[in-house]
C-alpha cells in the first residue's frame, strides 16, 4: 500500500503500473490516487459509511481525474466528503441516487411506455402524451422526480387553469398517475404524491340540447354541404378579400355527412363512429358490435334511419367513415363541424352535444332512464351473450322512435321509413 504526499510533482513521477494501484496521501487519511495500467489517474477518497465513519463497509469514491482537478482541488473535495461522512452521511450513495433519479419528463415517458400503454385505453394514452408534451413537461419536466412537491404541481395547475380549467384538472390526474407508478418502481416513497393534495377546479357539466328548429337547420346545412356546398364566408376587411372567389363553396364528402347523421341518430360517441370498422357492423341484426369503447365491450342498436345510412354508404376502406389515409381512422370532425354548425347558427354547440340531444329526445318521448342509459351504453355489457338482450323490442322501439323524431325535425323524409325490424 504505497503512501506518499500527493503533490503534482509526486504524481508526475509515478511511472506505468501493471495493475490498478492506489497511492494514499500521507497527510489526509482516506485521500488517495488510483493509477490504471492505461496511464489514467483518478483522485479518490475512501471512507467507512455509518455514523462517524464507524461502519463496516469501505467505500472508495472517485472525485475526478488529475487532468480535471489539481491536487489542491482534489484534497479540498476529499475533506468536504470526509466531513459529510463524519456527520453520518454516505456521499457515494447520495451521488448514485441523484444520478439514478430521473427527471419528471424522463419518467413520464417511461410511465407511458411501461404502464399506460399496457393498461389504459389507446385514446387515454394519446391524451396523456398531450398532457405531458404540452403542459407538464414545459413546467415540471427538468425537475428531478423526488424534488417535486405539492407547491410545484399546484403552481402548474393554476397556470394551466387560467385558460382551460378542465384540462388543468386532467393534467394533475396524469401527474398523479406518474407518481403512483414511481412509488411502485421504488423511486419515491409510497404515499408520496404531490398531485394528491391539489384541489381541482370546479367543473360545470355542459349539456346543450338542440331544439326542433335547430335540428331542422342542422339537417338543411348537412344536405347543402354534401350537395351544392356551403358558400364561403369572406371577411371583406381582410387585405386579400378581393382575390377570393365570390361564388366559392365548401362541400363535405358522403362519409363525413354519414358520420354526423350517425352521431345524432344513435347517440354514439365520436370515437365510436370514427373508429367503427365494417366488421363491427351487423346489418342483419341491426347492431354495431364494438369490441371496445369508453365503457368496454358494447353494442349499439341501429334504428331504421341509421341502418339506411349504412346500407347506402360506399365501402372504401376497413373503416366505415373513410379518412384521407387508407387503413387509418379519421382523426376528428373539427373542420366540417365548424362549417356545418356555423351554417346552422348553432352557437356554442359541440359534437358531443349531438349525443345529449339524442338522449333528450328519448326522455321527452317518455322512455325510462334505464332504457335511455342502455341505448347510450352507460352500463357495461358483461359478455358478448348479452348482445341478444339488447335486441329486445322495448329498446328497438325506443331507438326507432327517437331516430324518427330526429329525422323528421331534420327534414330527412327519406330516413323516416317505418321499419321496426332490421332487414
């Protein structure tokens, strides 16, 4: 065990070694220099962990290379480390923990790939990725996971909530999921979840129901859009307004028109229609057999008008509502709905409000809430065998009556065919 005063002259004089050799400083106990056969030289400090350095295990921690630290700098670093040991700390273990602890952004990605994708619905994972990329990462992403507290998450929540309170609440829920998985992985203590103490913004449920007059305008706008097209709305104050054709019109395709009509006639959710495949459509029994939805496996009853739409719709892809990319579902209906709703003068109406409207017509016709809830899929079907139960006459009559009223209000006489049984 070579011992010498570790000065610049002394370390320069150390020649090649055949195996890793440690030279100990004669003045400061624990301060040493490790020389490798390659010629590399590293400053180190050795200590025994435990209170006052009285532990059993010996630890050798690298402080830096001789090219990066002078002897005086290395000696000062060794003294600081040994001082921490005397206070009962374990500097090497602390450094290892700090290096292993990921940032929130890093672990957020790990959570999505390891946990969320395996256990959550694809649409939820898509939303979580948006929450991480657009909201959580810019505000919390660079912080170490164990360094975040409730104040940090609350600050993020307030900032997002200034413009979108509901999104702010969803982002906090995502952050909470990340920390729960971090506890499972042993990165934070069980129960350490700074998101759990953040009080959510109050959310007001929006339930907008279309009146008969509004449904009439909606039906007119859809027919106009799919036939002659809706006239362009030109802002005359725009600099290039004079260059825009005065007779310009925007048309929607038959699949977009079918999607809008199916949403209002069946009360289905947007993703249930946009991600609907032809293999899920049972025209003979008049059912949409969805293998998965927001509420799990589900069957949607096709009333006579909805059946008529599907029978006439051309099959161009595996998806019922064809998109611009073959083999992929349409992402949304934002642009056509903005066009149609503006033409219909439906201020503040969302696509999801079509589902609310379907339910409201059922309730107005005197059907019980259990019937309406079942038509909308509010209760989860236990097994595929229960699809036969959904074909019962009360549900069939309820669905047909709702669709008939809506079709009449929309002015679609071709869709009001009296048909109580699917054909």
